[in-house]
C-alpha cells in the first residue's frame, strides 16, 4: 500500500465560466480514490502567461492528501481536464483553456520522467502558482529551491 502524501495541484482556466470550472475541478479532485482535498486557495484573476493576447486566467491551488502514485494522480488530472472539455495538445502551448491542472508538488519527490516533472519545472517562475500555493501551504518547500515564501520573494512580480 502506498503511503499518504501531501500533493499540491495548480488549477487554471480562462475560457467559459472559469471560476465554475475550478469549483467543479475541486469537487472532482476530492472525489478521486484514496484522495482528500484538504484546502483550496483563494481564486486569483491573473493575466495570461506565455501568450498574453488572451483572456485573464482564474488560478488556484488545491492541497490534496493522497495515496495515489504521482503517475496515477497525473492520469486522474488529465481525465478531469478531458471531462471538462480540454483536449491536450490542441491549440498553442500556453494558449487559452477551459481547464488546466498541474501537479506542482508531490511530497518531497523529485521526478523527471517522460510526461511527468515534479516539482513543476516552471513553478519558481510563476507568481500565479506560488501565491495560491503560499495560501494553502505557507511552509511548503520546493525541492532544490527552498521555501515557497523565499522562492516567491526572489520572483520579480512588479510587472
């Protein structure tokens, strides 16, 4: 049996009723096997990242306690996205989307395997993920980078 791990999932959407999509995704996360949603950050409206000529996003972070493996959790996130109408690989990278779910942290694991990178490889660059992560886990540590508050303090968010 797998041990229970604290995992943090980034949620984002900017098409349709984005806030509703995040609420529905949180309910789906809480319904995953061997998983409980412990907390959800506030919802933040943030400008698009990467491709900036698109609607603002609504972003949040969910704190999960799960005994799923990282790969099983990723597969579940992809299924939730698909059920929301997202087709991964369709449209440009960093383009608009009905729902985006990313594993930000999974315990203290560091994984770099095809299709799965933990911690999220750009987490340290994204205030839209770090700020809600700090809401639900102010003492979280990003392996190799330090505490979430310290990483956020190093980020230039003045723009």
